[in-house]
């Protein structure tokens, strides 16, 4: 009885795993609607152009991206049909143009700060005449 039950369970599991094998691909419009308004995004167009800026309003035909320009921000309208991909991008610091620090950079900074603190404590101990 146990053998029969186990074989039925295994057969059902195998049948559930076999599907058409095709996953539905999300459209650009669905991706745009999933990203919150004002998020810093990077859009690649079918004309191989890369547009970076803040996500603006989405309509039935396309969406806007607010791009920083010398004379002030400009809103670029992009049709869903013209966009090849969209993703959330890391924001660039506007004053310096430098990306936010990476995790390894932060760890390195912490290690250097801790090492400096140890050296400082040792110098104070030696100067006080206590030594180690």
C-alpha cells in the first residue's frame, strides 16, 4: 500500500513539473508600472541609446524620463515600442558625478579606521609612560 501511494505522489510531482517549458516574458510596460515614480532608471532603446534619469508619468503609449541637462531638467518621452529594456540604476551624486560607495569600499574604510584607532591608543599609552 505504501509503495502504491508513493508511486502516485511521485507521478503527480513529475507531471506537475512538466509544463510547456515557456515562461511568460514581462513587457516593458509591466516593468515600468512596477517601478515607483521618481526612481532613478536606465533605459536602453532599440536605437542603442542609453537614457539615465528619474522615471516620470506612464501613459498607454509610453513613459517619461526626467534627464538632467545643463540648462535644467528635460523630460524625454519614450514609447514602449522603442524601449528595449529598463532597470533601476544606481543614482549618481549630482555634485561630484561619483556613484555611491560600494560595500567593499565601506568595509575597507572601516578596517582602516579601526587600525588607526589601535595605533592612536598605542601611541597615547607609550606617551603616558605605561607602555605595553
